[in-house]
């Protein structure tokens, strides 16, 4: 347990951020799951719209520091490759 006033405050802040970030990560995972489900279908307009939403969300989380910017770039690159692959079919 924290022994100093500033350590107590920092622990409380960390807990609030942990809860907030957990919600953001859940939102991101749900968005990615939705996009991956659409990739199996044939509706390219829906895939493109969902892809734009997913990229926007991923970049927003990277800007907030919820995920690392390199992780965000990697996720976007992999999603873009998957979208291109389905568009080529």
C-alpha cells in the first residue's frame, strides 16, 4: 500500500486509467471482431466503411496512449492487408 500522500493519489489515478483503458481496449477488440466477420462476406462497401472506423479507433487509442503507436501501426497494416486480400478475390 502507498505510504505517501502523492503515492496514494498516483495509485488512485492509475486505477481510474486502468478502468478507462480497459473499456477502450474492449471497444477496439469488438470493432476488429466485427470487421473480421465482414471480411468473410462479399460486401466490399461495408468492409471499407468498417475498416475506416477501425483505423480511426485504433489511431485514437494510440494518441491517448492506451496502446503503443507501433502496435497501432502494426494493427492497421495487418487490417489493410486483409482488406486488400479480400478485395482482390
